[in-house]
């Protein structure tokens, strides 16, 4: 190791944020602190050792990471890298996931297999963390799920297993909106291993509603019982809904669009992936976006049915049929309605989907909806590319990305949805009302979204600019309600060789 690299690591400090449970606001706190520190002139990098999400982003170095870490990288004014989320689990069913390591698919494993073997990934996780130290003053680390899952502590790489290996101090976050925040914070410290508990340097109370002075005695109690400082409470940040969500938990409280006259219906697939494709549409004042839940019919009032991406296309196509949505979609098209399929949804619109190698489940083939004259064959190599494309119908620019398994061919590809350079992309039916594309992130491009929606689109909505404004607002929110200097004082210099332990 050269002296320059050793000196860089010696200057890098790290702080880890764990939660008393899932969805307590860890990702948002880290994103806000990333932007806060970046605005103060520091070089910052986010890091999450292990994430579980089908909402992913393509990185500059040609891999994929969790969408939350991509947002945190953006908050740092950095491009996303695979090192920021070295292990990504993408659920394929109730008991198994695709395992992505350093941005590349490595295997599909049952939950039992993964939990038994995950400790073997710790050296790769630590090596990724080490890579980030080369260009960072601070690394803000996010844990996964609950820090108190003592039944999953053996071979852990996501929470205290990583924190112990890298010797990183921990801030424990609790969500007061759920109730019982004092018990959850104190209780977490009580049930975890004493050596793990020794790394906890502070608590942080999140999502407070009301007068924060009413919680002063609660803070004092936490500080006394946990023997560490208590930060916050951080009030609820309503604009968080304007930021891309981390995982499918957000769909449980998915709010419809703003009540506009253009109605988009989206069937809620069990293994829906990259559903942040919907966020720009939901933000449009002229659009009503309905997430159709299982057991509900697709509304007859819909102008557009949008079939989203899927982590297991054939399985989700079977679920779509089980809900009767195939009948609804075909009736919608016969009545003159439009249909758009993105990625897995695009594959479903064709005649067949074949998986000869059993990549996403049992080997075999499934008949598609037949609205596009196309056939898809799933192949082992995942296509991961950031793309700049042009919408074929309007000429509007699209800045998106490809993230899919499979090759699609057939006559309707002669009418492409878009062009990537000179290469045709996607397909459109002869009547122009059925469209399919592999491009994710397409609706974030303002010019394309306006061209696609026509009169329903707002001329004032700048979606990407709005993300930046929201991140700056989140940083200001944390500056107001947290003692940032005291928090940073808890960060610890990274020791010389954490990846060798």
C-alpha cells in the first residue's frame, strides 16, 4: 500500500446508522446528512453493506445497486458506484432472492442458503468499503432492517457484523411515529451482544409530530438509560414522498396521483421492480395514477394501462392472469385504450416468454398477452447500461437505463418505441396504442414526459430539478433539528486495514 493511500484512509472518518426496525427512516437520514456534509464542502460517500430491494439503479461502473444508495450518492454530488452497496438481494419469491455482488448477479439462493453462507461475503464487503476511503472525508454507512434481530446475528454482514469488523461507531435510529420509541431504543441496547452495544454512541429519534419540547424528558430518559447522547427529535419531513422510495414497503402507503383528468392504471405485481418509474407520473397535476391492488379490477376509466417492471416476469404474468387483469387489459385495448409495458411489462405484452435455463424459476415458457408480435427468451447475462435515447414518435430525449434479462425479437420491433443512437429500442403495435420498452427512468425526462402525456403534462414540473430541491430541503431540515457538529464528532477515523479482519 502506498503512502498516499494510507494517508487518505487515515483522514477518512465513518459513522454507521442502524434502526430499531425496518422503515424507521435510516435511508432518508443518511441521504439528508450526505447532502448536508456535501454542502459544507466535505467529500462524502454513502455505503450500505447489504440491501434487499427490487428498486435498483445502474451505476457508472456498469453494475447495479439499491435505489436508496443511488439517491444518497446523488445527495453527495457523486455518481453511483457498485462499491456503495456491495451486496444487493433482489427477492424472486417468498423464500429466495437473486444475489448481486459488486453489481453483478452471482446466484439465486433460498433465504436459508443465503443466511448460512453470507459471512463468506464479508471480505468483499470490506474491500468495497476500503475502495470508498480513497476519495472521501466521511463515509456514512446505513444498516439494514433491525439492529436487534439477534436470531440473525451469526454471520451478519449488514449491521453489527460489519460494524464490528470495520470498528465503526453506530447511531441507533427509532421512529416515534410508530409509538414505543423509548422502549424500542432501550430494548435494542438491552438484547444485543454487549460488544455490539459498545459501538452504539448515540440514539436518534425520527419522524416526530407536534411540539418537540414535549419530548425533552424522553430525551433525558434515553440518555440516562442508554448512557449515550440522544439526538433529535427530527420532525416528520413531508417532502420525503417526493424522493424515490427504497423498496416495496413504500407501496403499502402508495398515494394516488393528484386527481388530474388523464388516468393511468398500474397493476400491482407481486414482484414489481423499479417502481420509481411511476414517481414522475404521480407528481404530474394533470394525472391520476392508480395502483391497482390484487383482487381489484383495472378501472374502465383508465386512459393508459402501464404494466411495470418485474423481478420474475413469468411468475408475475401468472399472477396478472390469476387476478383477471389480462381480461381487463385486452378489453381496455379493444375499447380504444393505450397500453405501455416497461421491461418485464414489455415482455408480457408479447406472444411468448421462454426461460429455457430456469433463470427466474422453473424452466419453461409462458404465453404472453399477445398485444405485440414479439417473442422473448430469458438469457443468463443481465443487460445493465445507462442510456441516452430518443423517443421515436416525438423526437424527445430520454435519459434512462437498461436493467433486464432476455432478448426480445419479432415483427413489431420494426416500429421502435425509441432509438439508442441508431439502434431501435422497444416496439409499438400497428395501431400505435400498445407500446413496449426496456428503458427504465424514462418519465424523469421532462421533454419526453410532456410529449407522451400531451395536454395532461404540466409545463412547470421539472422532475429532476425537484429532486435536487427536495434534497437541499432535507439537508436544511436536519441542520435545523440536529446538532450536526456534535454528530460528526462521533465519527471515527477508519483504521488502517479493516478489510483484513
